[in-house]
């Protein structure tokens, strides 16, 4: 079994940690939410939903990486805007044989991790269809576990990539490995763009967005703008009809509230810049008009400016 650190043991990270610990791996969680850390240490980590219902005792759960030591696998599962700081904190966990997996929504996070820890031990991770949340400290719920994908960032040997993926498969996750990481990332990114911003500005679940013609019109327009940017960037997706693909994935987790909506409800900073905002940034680069995603991003930033210190609409 492997020694694993989950740096960013929030909703998604707690699902990873709980199922890996249940499988017999030595899992250390790192989370900046003191109430979640305290609850896990006091009562164990409960993970329930699509994977069943289990409560496990992690090897450790803390707000820092101190005392964990070198790991076989380090999963950086923070929000995109925290990823550089998380990578810096993970330095003591990384040895010559450690594999680091960067798993974030949106675009640009693996490059930030590589700038701190180097790219030769780094894998890009993409997950989707979880609909994870923390309904109470010490508890993680998830609606599904549809997509888990990994690919080498730059120079990670294939055998190391496969060994790191085996930690996941042994824990009950269905993993796919990719050579074309641009395609891998964008096939998930388009779904993020469709649902993250739309649910955040409407307050609807994914299923409600799919069922409401007005909300779906916005979500579909966002997805089509992202697809136009991908096409301009020379990124070829392999999902058949991409809009049907987005609807199919969303339909598997109809009750899910994406993290951007959950962050808004909790008055936390969301990942608008890494997800919806990236479509407008890349649209400008490639000369693609993105009026709908720009409007959605502006609306989210305006709402955040009402509760985030120093935020500007």
C-alpha cells in the first residue's frame, strides 16, 4: 500500500482521502478549515453518497504538512487560486520517487505547480461527475464519481504514472490515462464552463439547469463559446456531439451544486477566473467572441464584490 498526502482535503479531497484510506493506504489530509480538521480528528472522516457510507480514521489530518514526511503520492486538490501556496507547502512531502498529481477545475494550475515543484514528477488530473460537498464538518458527500483522468505533465515516466493511478483504482475509482492532456482537460473544462457559472448565477442545481429552457440556453451558449475557443486553439475533442456529452454528464448528477455555487452560498471566493473567466481570456487571444461567458463571469464577480474584502466587480 502507498503513503498518500491529500493537500486540500475539502469536499473533493475528503472523498479521495476517505476511499483511499478505506482501501488500506496510509492517507494524510491537509485542510485549512479548522472545524473540518477538528471533526475528522475527533470522530473520523465520514464519506457517503455514490460510494456507500463509510467512516475512516486517516493516518493524520492537519492544517499543515508538518510531520507527514515524504510520500509516494501527493495529490494537490486545492482551489486553483491556492495551488501555488499548496505546492510550496508540499515541498517536504516530495522525494525523488514521489508522484505529484495536480487536480483542479479550470486551466493553468499544473503550470503553477510545476513552477514550484518541477514538472518531471507531475501528473495532470481531471475529475468530474462527483458533485461533492461538505454538509457538516468531518463529513463529505458526493453524488457520483464519473470521471478520473490522468496524464503526464512533462517527463513523468509511464510506469510512475501507472503506479500513481493504481492507488486510485485500488480505492474503487475508474481511472483513464491520457497521452493528449489538452484533450483530456478540455473535455472536462467544457462541462465546467457550462454548469459552474450558470448554477452560480441562478442558484439552480445541474438538473434544474438542464430542465429550465432559459438556464440551459445560457449554459449551452457558454459551452459553445468554450468549444469555439478550443477549436481556434487546435484542440480536438473526442466525445461525439459535445453538447450532448455535456448534457449526458450533467444528467448523471442532477442534484449536484458545483463548487462555484457552493462557494457563493458560503460567501467564499470562487474559481470564476480559472473557469468561466479563462474562456474570455483565451477568446481574446484567439480572436473568438465570448459575450455570454464574459457576462456570466462579470455577474459572478459583481456578486462576490459584495462579500469579499477588496474584491472588485
